[in-house]
C-alpha cells in the first residue's frame, strides 16, 4: 500500500508594491522610449534585479501586440510617404 502525504500551503495573492500607479503620460513616454522598467513595479514576485524584469515590465505596461501599443508609438512607427509608395519593379527587356 502506497501512502502519500503532502502539505498544502495556500497561495498568497499579489499585492501592488506601490500605492501610486503610473500616470498614462508616464506610461506612454516610457513605452515610446523603451524604458518601461522605470515605471512603478506592480509585482511583488519580480524584483528589479531579476533577469526578466525589463521584459515583464514592458509586457505589463506596453503590451505585446501592435494593437496593445500606445497610439503615439504606433503613429511614430507609421511608414513615411516615400515608404508607402509602391516601388516599380524593373521591366525585363526581351
């Protein structure tokens, strides 16, 4: 007969480490400048010296997909007029 005993510990929910959330213009500027790690850390389990800290903060504040990007950043990345015009393919001579 195999008997297994285990101790179950309840999981503590995360609580924000800062009481003051980042303002929207701070978030926008940090995302545009690729400096999301300068914003307040909302996670207790990701210290600022963690190897993935910048990636976690960027995902949290700036999003992972183009539709989650701040509008100003998306507009900044829009192609210029010269980039929007289709380039003519060279004609092959027969």
